[in-house]
């Protein structure tokens, strides 16, 4: 199983050599076996790579992530229908009826709010955490009362201060956006690997979004990113993200979190393995009509 995330944050030449990623920087070079890599992040404009390497990355189901001028992930290369039973999975996905989609979304929202409540409690916000716990119990099929949005308003205002909102240009938002983007890419990678069409979501239905299903499944994972950011930066730095910040955020994929399935707590898994477990559980729900996915709990375990 792939277990490494590689971040290229300085000028480099990337090539394929003997089934490995060869990174050349000046007179130095290092090789990393492709079979070990899950995610490759290209975070510098002066990086060149070969078509042969890109093709090999696709063959190994490696998510190759690009960034924009602000160094925020903006693109991902995914394998093209690598699953041997992709058509069967796609047919089941498209045939999933609205009541089933709503029940799955209910469980996703409940787990997201419970994870948010856990983080608030850990940060000492007991009253707000209690309010979120109460909201989680009231989420109905499809979340028609939009408790997800109501919980988010209380959560972010409590966690980061009354004046905080997600559109602000500040360190915390930059870190959250970077971490969310990495997780979203990893989820998209897993969905494609197991034969899903990521554009067809359970709740998200934006016609201009190629990753609606990834945006559904990421929701309970978002508080994990929030906790990771606060663990390293309990006070907000007055600066932009540094290379070390981004490297830690990519490394989040390899930290452990509780694995919650239909039987309850099922031990700990790295987030990368847990994402695969979430997607596998979704394939099972397509067959058995159940509503409980394998999702992350809190807290994460730092190195």
C-alpha cells in the first residue's frame, strides 16, 4: 500500500527511472519507488517533469497535485478508470436513490458536527461543544434544517474568534484551505481507484464541480485538519504559509485517527488508509442499502 507523500518545493527535474521517481536538484538526486507514493505535490513553478513519469504516476494511482500562484492546490491528475469493476460501481452509484443519498448525508453531517464538538471541548469551549452535540442529535435525513451550516457558524466563531470568517486572507484560512485541498485530492484519488464517478455526489450537485462526491466525503475530515493546524499554531502567526507549514499539512495524511464504522470504534488508521476505508464502505452501502459509512473520529495522533 502506498504510504508516502512527496512535496517538491524548490526547483527540480522529475523523471522516471527503474519504476521510481527520480528527483534531480542541481548535482544531487534521490529516487523514491513509485509504489510507495500516494500523493505527489508540485509546489514550485520551476519544476519540470516528463510525460513518461506522469503516465507512470497515473498507472500507480498516484495523485499528482499542482498549485496556483498563491501556492494553493488547484489541480490533480488522477488515474483513468483503474478499477476492474468500474462500470458496476458507476451503475450502482448512478442508480442510488434519493432517500438512500439523504440517509448517507445525514450520517456524514452528524459525524462532522460531533468531530467539531470534540475539538471545541478540547480547546476548552464546553458550552459551544454541548450545543453542537445537541445539533448532531437533531440532524434528520438529508439535513433539511441545514444544521451543517448552523454548526459551522458557531464552530468557527468559537474556535478562531468572533471576527473570524472563512473568506478572510489570513494564516489560519490559508492553512485550512491547503489542508482541505490535500485531503480532497486524496479522497478523489481513492474514489477513482474504486471505480466511482466523483462528479456525482450524495448532497453536493454543482454541475461545474468535477468532485462533488469528494466534497461530500471530506466533511467529517475537515475538523481533523482544523485540529492539526491548531496543534502547531495555537496562536495565529502574522505571516503567510511557509514550506514547513505545507509539508506538515501534507504529512497529515499519515497521522492516525479513530476509525469509526457500523460496529463503533474499530481502532486507529492513518488518514490515508481511513479515506480508502470510507470509500470502500460506500461501495458496500451501494449494495446493502445501509447508511453508516466508515468515518474518522477525533482526536488525531501527532508524531
